[in-house]
């Protein structure tokens, strides 16, 4: 399994795990095991009545830390200071009149002070986890069946005026089936199936790219969008402050310009034959 598959493995499905290293690992798995091998044994059914277990989790996700940003007025003053430091005779980009009007909040559309991080990102989001398993068996066969449904939401704040929501919404489905059949008193056949399926919609640029745009776009160049006036009352689109590419593009316009989706699936099948002390395993994996 990849590190992602390993991270998604449900704790409820693990019976035990062990770590092999050094010569023991390389003897069994070759050069791939040079750094060691993690062996995980998943649960199997036990003889008895069927037992059902359900676990639901609701968690809050938030950035562990955010860098502190200067307010728009301080940004303009420091920008002017940086320009004059390099050339004391050069014209400053922000005139005193613009700084004063921005500080007073005279007209947020003529003198914008846009907090792009607040416009695009929420402080936190809610995620859900649901795990279900049933185990049991009899004289002929034992079974362990499990299913997991995970929902991971992004922290993007999609504007209400947008006609669609392209926030990150990752849904993953995990299925596991461990069945052991007692063919004879000394022979046992095991069939293990595992499936992982992902369904992802999200912004075209992705969360990392949008955060980079927030950090590189000045808060005083233009507002995120303009309200509709009499001349644009029939407009069917959002009146963005600016659109395009480069460091002066509108991050919010870029966020809702479209979305992308992908579907990923992984199927693992394992066949085991146990006869006294003989243990033969055959595996098959399919990834799409």
C-alpha cells in the first residue's frame, strides 16, 4: 500500500501490526524492504453470533497556524517606505490622499482595502467519518465485513453570489471483506477483498495555488467585486474588480472560474490456503 492508503486504513479494521527490519525484512521482500516493512493484520471473523459495530465521528479542521498580515493602511505606508529606501527621488505608489481615504473608509470601491485571506478562506470546517463492521461465523465459515464513508470539506469560502459551489469536497469510500472457509478439519481457505474509492470536486487551481495568490495580491488595488448598478442591473455575471493572470489578478475570481473533478479507485484481492503448517498466499491489485 502507499502511504496514503496506509493513512486511510481504519483503526477498527486492524487486529495487530508488527515491524520487520534489517536482514529479516530484505530476506522476505527484497531490496524494497531496505528501510523496513510494516506488516498489518486485519481482523477476521470468529465463530459466534453476528456482532455489529458502528462508529461516527464529526471533527473540526482548522489551520494549525496562520501568518500575521499587515492591515491595508500599514501595507501602503511600508510599500512607500520600501520604494523611497531604494530611491529617495522616486514617486511613491500611494499618495497621502489615498492613504487617508482608505483609513477613513470613505469609499471601499474607490479606495479598496480587501482582506483576501478573509474573503477566500474560512477559519475552520467540519469533517465526518462513519465506520460500520459486522463479524461472526459458524462451523463452516467466519466473516468480517466493514465499510467506511469519509467526507473532507475544504476551508474555501465560496461567495454566495456565485452560481455554483466549487469548494473542496473529498468523499472516500472504503470496503473490506475477510472471509475464511473451513474446507476440512485441516484445510482453510481465506478470501480477502479491499476496495478504496475517491470522488473529488474542487477548484481548478487548488487550495495551495489560491493561498499563494492571496499572499501575492495587494489588498489596495481593487475590491473582490462591484455591486450591480443601474447600468449593469441585467448583467448575468459577477462584476469582478479585476480578472486575468499575474500577481495583480483577482484571487476570488480565479477561485470560481471553474472546477475540476477526479475519481480514483483501488482494488486488492488476496487468496489464502492454510493446510496444517503450510500457508500459501496469492494477491491481485487493481488501481484506476
